[in-house]
């Protein structure tokens, strides 16, 4: 496998690109993507066998099961980060090691249904809070300690819409390659 092929498997929809303009239309579209993510993920995965769920989406990559559990963990962190940004002045958030989390027993062996259920409630809450943000709320920030970068809530809406679509594409690309229905 060439480096170009591996890059396409890692980023099947490309890397997140920060938009120049966070228009009402852009933000509404991204919130809709966030809101619909659990249903789209469930439609692509609920019928998969344990053997399929335990298949990596790329060489040395996570399994489909790990990807599903990772999405819940990452998006829970997104929700908490937004709440911190809304209630504190530019807080430094707590980072987590997603690779180490992905290697924990629950991510390796737990059924996906509880995580799909968690995502439904979590994404309802994410979309609800996002739809009700004021212009000043969208400008509120938090600091990520890994690089001391300041992140505005409006950017987080775009990046987490991308994140869900990114991981969903890992699964749909694998399904197409393996000819899974």
C-alpha cells in the first residue's frame, strides 16, 4: 500500500478545513450533520456482525467497534468543552489520550448498542445547545493544553460535524471495500 493510499484511508473526506466565514447557513448545516450523526452511524453499523465490527478500517487502524466507541468519547468531550466555554472565561480544558482510551477493554469488546444509544441522547443535547447559541456565545473560547490553541465554539461546531462524517466515512469506505451490505 502506498503512502497516498494510506492517507486516503486515514482521511477519506479530507482533513478539516477551517472556513473563512461562519455564516448562519454554514452553522445550521453543521448542526444538522451533528444532529443526524447517530442515526446515520446506526444505519451503517447496527446490522454488522462481531467479526465485521472487529475489522480495522485500515492497516494498523482502529476497528469499526473502536471507531464507534471513540466517537462517543470524543463527542462527550466536545459537549463538556462547550459547557466550560459557555460558563468560564477561556478555560484550559482537560485533554485525553484517545489512543490509550481506544485500547481499553470497553472499546475493544463492548457491544455497540449502548454507545449508539448514548450518541442519540448526546447529539440531541449537542444540537439543542448549538441551535440556541447567541452570536457572543459562538465567539466564546477554550484553550487546548496540547498546543495552547484557543478554540471558538463556532469552530468546534464545524470540526465536530467533520469528525463524525470523517469516522462514518471510515466505516462506509471499509464496507464498500469489503462488499458488506
